[in-house]
C-alpha cells in the first residue's frame, strides 16, 4: 500500500492528536521518574544530616 500524497484534515488531526497524547504520556512518565529521584535525594540528605555528615549543596 502506498502513502497518499495529501492527508485529509480529519486524518491529519487524528494523527497529530495521537502523537501529542504519546508525547504528553512520555513527559508525565519522565516527571514521575524525576519526582522519585528527588524523593530519594531528600531521603539521602536526611540520612547524611542525621549522621552529622556535611551535605554538599
């Protein structure tokens, strides 16, 4: 099957919405990973402080 030379507006809109939804999902996943890492860093800093180890800034 060959790809059409022109894309109907409704088909283009559907494709762009699908791509946009995938990008938003990817961004949300990355934000969740960053939040987990920030939580882990805060926990590590708390442990360092608890044991009187200087915390680098």
